[in-house]
């Protein structure tokens, strides 16, 4: 049985929500610019997490997760912009989800870096 990977599952589920958001923005609001940006960055997070899972070294793992974190922060920006421009509701789960993903990625990166800097006996 495969071991559960929380961040991979969360980013996959988040990507599905982002795809739904994109479809809604295009269909209901005819919004094509910001929706395309949030689609790109929001689905990229999980792709980078999956690349990190197959990393060739701890440094490669941290690098790929750092890219995922960068994409997550960009996605947070686009979601806040969509809220601020009244395309989506302020109490959207998307904002909560992306903040949670950012916290998890930050913690994984920090823990991994700390482990890399700890001398082995």
C-alpha cells in the first residue's frame, strides 16, 4: 500500500478547485487574463510537488519544493486580486487552502534544510 502524501493530495485537490474556478470565471464573467494566470500558477504547485517526490537529492527536493512555494505565493496573490476585484467571494475556501499549502511547504522546506545542515556522526 502506498504511503499517504498529504501535500501531494492537498495540491492535487487544490488544482481541481482552481480548474473549476477558471471555468467559472471564463463562463460567467468572461474573465480571461487573471483566470489564466491563476490557472497556470495554481495547477503548477502540485506538478512541482510531484517532481520533488522524485528528486535526485535533498538539494533537488528543496529546489523543486521552493518552486512550488513560489507558485503558491503567486496563486495567493491572484486569489486576493480576484477577491479585491469582486470576481470571487472574500470568504472563499481557496484563500484558506492556499495559505495552508504555503505553511506546509514552508515547514517541509525548513525541516529538510535543517536536516541537511545537521552534521552526521
